[in-house]
């Protein structure tokens, strides 16, 4: 591969496509694998203090995205995704926008390597960046939404071809994609119910981790936090009086 083709071609040449392409089914499967492992690391590794689990995962993530930038043929997660969907019909998407998206992932993984692998310096905002990465992987795996591909579309001067989900092609929505009034109402109620449920869980449940405590303090007002502290203090005093009564 010469210098020019390295930057202008990425992926495989497939008959019927005038650009090099990637099998999006493999990419989505790989994103799902990395997202699942990342969720395990955050809620088990970081939540319970297993530092080595997080370091191994983030080190693997950095190596995986480094290989992806060079070639998708030998990325460990893409190979696992390729094996999982080997019996499914390929869904081809343009390779260059995928490489751009994965390069953004690589840039994000660099500070995480420094924060969590080379040095263990965990804060809420650093964990938030990890969650952002997982959210991007989740969007790709579940909804075939490649945020990096959309950014690529805004940067390049020409319209990219064969985007995930066909979003680059100008077309009208099919009737099956439209919402009738009842469907709209159900969707709105569902979103509201999920939002209220998440709020009540974070606001009313006592957290066992620093991340949960931060979220708890973030969504409550100063008056609510003061009221909560007063209730805890009152409960502590009552427990002390109860203990003294038991001694008598």
C-alpha cells in the first residue's frame, strides 16, 4: 500500500462500490462487545475498586483503536465482531468516515491511558468521559448511529457515500417510519416516565460510590441537600438517645 492509498482508501474493495467499504455489521458487533465490557468495568471494576480490571480494559481499548486507525483487518474487537456476524449478510458503509470516527475514539483513549493506566487518578469528570465513550459505542451498536461519521460529514467538502443506516442518502421516510398520534403520545409518556424514574432513583437512593454521590448532589437543590443533612443529623441524635436509654 502506497502513501496516497493509505489516506484515501480504508477498508475493502467490493464489486459494485466505487469507494472502499467496511462491513457495518462487524463494526456494530465490535462496538457492542466493547460497550458491554466497558459497562462491566465501570459498575464492577471502578465501583468495587478493582483497579486492574479498568487498566486492562482501557489498555486494550487504546491498542484496539490504534490498530483500527492503521487497518481494520487486525483489530481484535472487529475480528470478534466478524466471527459473531459471520453468517449474516454484510452491510457495507464507506470506510473513510469509519476511520475518522475511530480516530476520534483513539484520541479520546489517549488521556484515559494517562489517567487510569499509567497513573490512577480517578475523578467524576474523568469517569464521565469514559461514559461518553460507552454512549457512543452504544449508539453505534444498537441504533447504527455513528457520531464520528456525522462529524466527518460536516468537515469534508463533498458528500460521503454509504453512511451507516443510509443517512447520507437524500430520501423520504417510509410510512412504517412515521408516528401516528397514539404512538407519539406513548413515546412521550415513556420518555417522561423513564426520566422521572431515573431522577427519583438518584435523588432518593443512598449511593455507595463517589460517582453516585456526585450525581445525587448534582440534581438536588441547596435547600434539598440542607434538609437531607438535617434529617441525617436528627436521625443520628435519635439513635444516640436510643442507645443511652438501652444502657439504662
